[in-house]
C-alpha cells in the first residue's frame, strides 16, 4: 500500500497566497482520494506494490490493461500532489547559480522563464498541470499535461509543477487563475528545484 505523505508544513503556512481551507481540502480530500483509488487499482495486481510510483508511471505502457487508466489518473494524481507540496514552501530560498544559468540559457533569464511559465499555465485549456521539466540530455522546457498525465511517463524529470485544476484555487480565487499563479510564485520552493536540477 502507498501512504499519504503529510504536508511538509502547517496547513496555514502558505497563507495568504494559498489559504488554509484550500490546503486542507486539497491534501486531506483530493490527494487522499487519488491515493485510495490508486491503491484499490493496484490491489488487483499486488506485485506492483513492489515498485515505486515513479517506476509505475515511467512504465505505464507495461501496466496491466485492466488498471492502466486508473493508474494513469490516480497514480498520477497521487504522485503529482506528493511533489506539489514539496515544490512549495513558506521559505523556499532563491534559484541557485546553476539554476539561474540554466534558466538564462534556455529562456533568457529568471523573469522571462516566469513569464513564459505563467502564460502557459494561464492559457492551458484543461484541468491539468504546467511543468518545468528536464529531459535525458538535461535540456529544460515548459510543458502542460492534461488531467493527471505525468511528465515521467514521457521520460521527463519534473523540476517544478503547478496544479491548474480548479480545486487548487477556486475557493480563494474563483475563476481568477492568473491571480492564483501570481500568488503561487511567492511560495515556490526554489531549494527543491535547485536540488532536482541535473539529478
Ligand atoms: Mn490538485
């Protein structure tokens, strides 16, 4: 069985950018529901409990067909939310020299990266995620994925991800996704991104 990771900070730690009630519902209800459905699917093929969730999503094509869609949706949802909590912090530091250099050579600079990512996340017309990813040749890019489809299934390493499902922001921001994105930048855990880069 997979277990729900606790938030690495208090429910109200990201206030006022991400409000306590949203964090509680998002973690205790949504994340829990993905986990429960993921575990229920794996019960049908319990040998899969020996794999990590990353391995399962990387090898999604080899997962038994009768649970492949459930694993794609709920394994993805479980995994992405586990990352999302780690990718935010009330005290997330700043981009390292290596990350700053990589963002400069790929996007022209930190501000240009943030602008491009923001635009991608604001315009992505689906429930899903926007990601900063790194490929096997260490090249950075910004992508969006629909639903809970995972960058790791495409062979990409997620360095930073933003949940753009309405449940992530609707209580506080209603339909104002751009305001949510703007507030989210202030709680990004750059220390996490610094550590993941080239890993
Ligand atoms: Mn979510």
